C-alpha cells in the first residue's frame, strides 16, 4: 500500500469500553522496573501525514544499533503511548538489545484505535496512515533495518496490529497480537467504532474468507507475508475466545498452510502453544491459548516471548545490562567453581500479593553453552509465572533451564536477567546451584 494509507478504531458500546478500561487499569497497576538510562520517552511532532491527529512517542536507547530494528507498540483502549511505555517491558528490552520502540497514541475520546472504518481497513486514511508516517520518520532519522520491523499491541492495539500487518505486509516482518481479533472482523459501515458481533465471537468465517480479506487489500502482492503470534485467554469476556481461532484461520490461510498444528507444547502451566507452517520458534503462525485467563492476559515477560518469535537476534550478550538498584536489594550469589557457573536471584519489586525477581547467570573460567539451576524455597514460596526459562517444581524444589538463545555465557561473564519470574509468598533469595551444559 502507499505510505499514506492507514486504519483507525472508534468507540462502541459503553459497557464494552468500561470492560476495556478495567483491563487497562489492571495493566497500569504492574509497572515495569527500568534500567538506569539517559534515554527518555520523547514526543515527536510534525512527523508527516496524520489525518486522525495521533501523537507520536519514541524511545531510542542510549546504545541504539547503527541499523536498528523497530518495534511499533500499540496501546489498548483508554490507554496512551506513555502508559504503554511504562506498563510494558519493551523499553527495557530496547535498552538491552539496541532497537527502537515507537509508541503511537490515540487522541480521540475513546482512546481506541480505528479498526472499523473503510478508510482504515483499506489503508486509505485514518490511524494507519498516521502510524506509517511515524514509521517513515523513524526510518529517515535512524536508518531502520527494513527486515526487522515489527508490531505488537494489547486489546485494541492487538486489533490494530492485525490491521497494520494486513495493510502493509511489505513493511512488517512479524507481529504479536495480545487479546485481539482478525483483520476486518470489527468492520462497520455506520460510523460506529464497536462491532458487537465480532467482540462477542459471533463472526465465524472460513480460513479462505479471512485470508481473502487480506489478499484483497493487497492485489498483486505475492509476499513474503508477515508472521503472526496470537495470544488469547479462554475466559476473555471482552473480545471473546472464538476470535483466537479466527485469527489463526486468517493468518494460516494467508501463509498458505492449513489449520492443523505442526507443533504443540505447554511452555508453562495453563499455556497451550501451537505452531503452523513450521515447528520452530519462528513458524509462520504461533498461537498461545491461556486457560482460565480473561481479557487482561498480558504480563511481564511476554514481550520477551514475542521478541523471540519475531526472530530478533538476542543470542549475543545485551549491549547494556540493567544497572538500577532493586526495590529490595537482597541478592544471594553462589560461588562459581572454576569452569562451572553460578547464579543469583535478585528481587526487583514487591507488592501485596507477590513479587518479581530476575535471575543472573555467570560463567566460570570457561564459556558455557547452557545452564540448569536448582534451589529450594525456605518457607512455602512458589513461582506463579516465568519467562525465558523452562521451569518445573517438585514441592519446594525448583529446577530451571535455559531456552536456547539465553544459554550461552562467555567465560567470566554474566548474563544479566537471564530469565525472570513472579513469585508468591514472602520475597526470598535462596542459594542457587548452577550446572553448566
């Protein structure tokens, strides 16, 4: 599509907007601790064609790559670019790996994206035009790597991610949709921002019909098509669960593959993951269903899962390690035997119902290609969720292993925040035993 075409979403039912507001408030409640850095979120004005009066916020890390990747991070209804910046870990990951994060922000009263109007869905106007103008501005200023442009969003932002990938398939390499709906599902012809049939999971089309909607917007385009990662909770009562399968149907058909999974697993409790068009971490479509989870499924650590799916190269050590002091600076390192490895748990934040910790892994006198960690909780603690590790528990004993890309550590070096978790019970930093691969 041309560089001046993009979509927008408008407000709908008051009750539905209220439900999205609750989800937004819950998201804001868990703010992400960020590394000390001179980099700041900056508002950019005068970025180009902007038919729906969007605002542009940009986060450029101090260690930005010479040809950086770009992640377009799109907020939920009632949200904003700054709120999405503070409520997710994308900026922290940018500090570690040197990519740029663009946070578009809606100014209309609903603070929802236009994923319903014909102009938005055809790529001839509205929000998608403004977002693409922002992307073009970033590219002109920072020489973005054209093969590493990604979009992600939550709720309304997930819907907008579906729209952006469908309108600009030649631009995006991949996307990650957290609690969204397929492209064109929210379409209306009466000016309404809300489509109750779609939100209620009542629109059921064939994979061919969903795929045709994307192809019809891109006549003559032969690919490659953007890959898509899809997240949805089985108990979502705002954008109901059937929309999960409809998104799978759409993007598998776009990629010319069927709807039979080539790979399935359970990466952690209550997560059911399927891959289509491939079995690896960068399959054409990856879908994660969260059993018993509602609309507000996004939690800290999921961005790292999306980054892995994007195929962004995080195999190397982060160019910048987190340096800020944790809110509870209790850290218990283990002595690292020569040629072995050691590990430590650092509590980075606590709240009434839980706490968050990161785990650092240090190699001894020789490089390691992987690690397995073990510890025993002192007084009934447990891990309720984790990211970037394969974790299992037996009673009070925890075992955690690397997930491939974060296993290698150079001799004498530390992989800071190799993985992390959310804990229940009182915060604790037990002694960790590290066994190298």
